[in-house]
């Protein structure tokens, strides 16, 4: 199916997000990834294993006055993993006690199922980086990414907002007369639909 102009623009906006290489953490969750951006350590927000993590982190960021570089979207990849996700700076998380962080990220129902996730993630994020086999180049697996300024992160946030508006906006569907007119103007022959059937 051919992509519409809006779909193409939305794809281009995703492709323009910062591209970050990440490494796995020592947990059993495939999406638990970490990386350095400059000298700062970041993790994938999906580490917290709740669908509400991003919204709750955004509210937390607003209350705490975080900078754009503390929580921002990026296109990430590394060791059989690739996604458009949000990264959160560990330094920002560590400025909050683990108990307060649990309360901010998990509902009472979540706590029954995922209450130990923050402790596990915050511990695993500081463990030694895993050894990577010779099939990967050292440049790819250094775990280092270029510095990201607050301006670049703020731009990424606005880029994703613009992309989401395109994706989730309701497109107006033209009426049948408009469709026939446009097709005729384009040189197509329009046939009346079959409304009666005859037994053969």
C-alpha cells in the first residue's frame, strides 16, 4: 500500500530523532538497556515494566524541574534490539529515593506485580559492562554516544510531538462525488457499481 504524504513525513520525523547505541543490563528483560551519552548514564524507560512509566516519568520531570536532556525520545539500537523509545538520565532518578520513585512510577496494583523492578534496574545499571564478542567492532560497542545538549533533546521532544500529531490525527474522508471528480480529472474511467445480479 502506498504511503500518504502524512505517513512519509511522520516516518521522516522519526528518522530525524537522535540515534543512540545501547547495551543490555544484567536482567531477564530484553528491553532493559543502558548507555552512556557523553559522560552521563541513561536507561530505556521500558526498564520499569509498566505501560504508564513514560507518562508518570513526564509528570515527575515536570514536578522536579528536570532539563530536556533528563528525559527525551531517541531511536535506539544494540544487540538484537531497535526501537523508538525514551531515555532517562540515571542521575535524575538517583536524586529521588527509591521508595519515592516507586510511588511515582507504580500504582498499588503495579506494586503487587512489579514492585521490585526499580531496585533490580537501579542495581543492574551500575554493574560492569558486558564483554562483547569479536563479531562487533569496538567503536560500535564502546557504550559511548556523543554529548546531547538540552537544545537537541528539546528538539527531539518537539519532533516526536509533531510526528504523533500526524499519525493520530483523523483524516477527513472525501465524499463519493469528490472521489469520482478527482479520478476523472486524473484520466480514469469510472464505472457504475453492479447493483443487480443475474443467475447464469
